[in-house]
């Protein structure tokens, strides 16, 4: 494991690995919910550095070993925010759109190489994500999940495991998963 925002740490990680069969780009996050007109530039920089540049940095560092494995797999965990936009989410949705575009572009660029690529775009998953988004405010972070049954990290991990278990000739390009209580990025069935 390495800090994806630290190029030296990523290079050291790559140098220490003899073989790489699977890369799961899962680092990411969101900060703030202010409108674009009031955007906190440091939050935007952090989101782009973590979600987009971090994915690029790790993928570039490990790609030669993924190709050399003869059957590499790159799974990039984006978000349903990579497919939609919503008020107050400009920084996060723009970073996730860019992360998805990076992944989908790489899919075409690696055509003919022994590497499969899958984008997994989850909706509401109860993790520390909301706590980071709301600057550590536990009440606001927990309110995101009030009245719904969100997914948990294990749900996403099981989908990643399924993707990795497919035969090498099968590529699952994109998987969108949401809890039953979520229709899109902002529409939920909240029970009292």
C-alpha cells in the first residue's frame, strides 16, 4: 500500500513488487459540498490529486508488470458521480468523471494487450467517505445514510472478486451498483 499522492512512495511500491496480476484503484474521496461559485480550491486540488492523478500515478507505475503477467486486470472504483452531476458536487463529480475518462481511455489504448479493465461505479456505500466529505462532522456524515440501507465495503469487494474470477477472455467494462434504496446520485427512498 502507498499514498497515491506521493510519487516516490508509488515508485517504491512498484519497485518492490516482482509480479502484479490485479490492480484495484480504490483511493479517492470528496471534500465539501459548496456550489462552484464558492469552491474551495484546496478541496478541489485534493480531490483531483487523489482521484485522478493518484489513479494515473499508480496505473502507470504498475502497468508494465500487469502486461508482463500475461493476464492483468485493472479495476478502477469510481462512483455513480462519474456518470452524473449534482448541485454542490462539482469538485467531486468532475474528478470522478475525469477518473472514469482516464480508465475508459486506457481500455482502448491497451486493446490487444493481455490486460482487462473494469470500472466499478458504486452509489451509497457506508464507509468513512462521508466523514471526510463533511470534515469529520460525524452527525452530518451519518445523516447521509439516514432512512436507507446503504451498501457496505464488502458488497463492493465481492463485485471486485467476481470481476477477477472471470476467464481472461471476458472483460466487464463497467458495473454500476447502488443500494436498492438509491435510484441515482441524489434520489433515495428514505424511510422514516
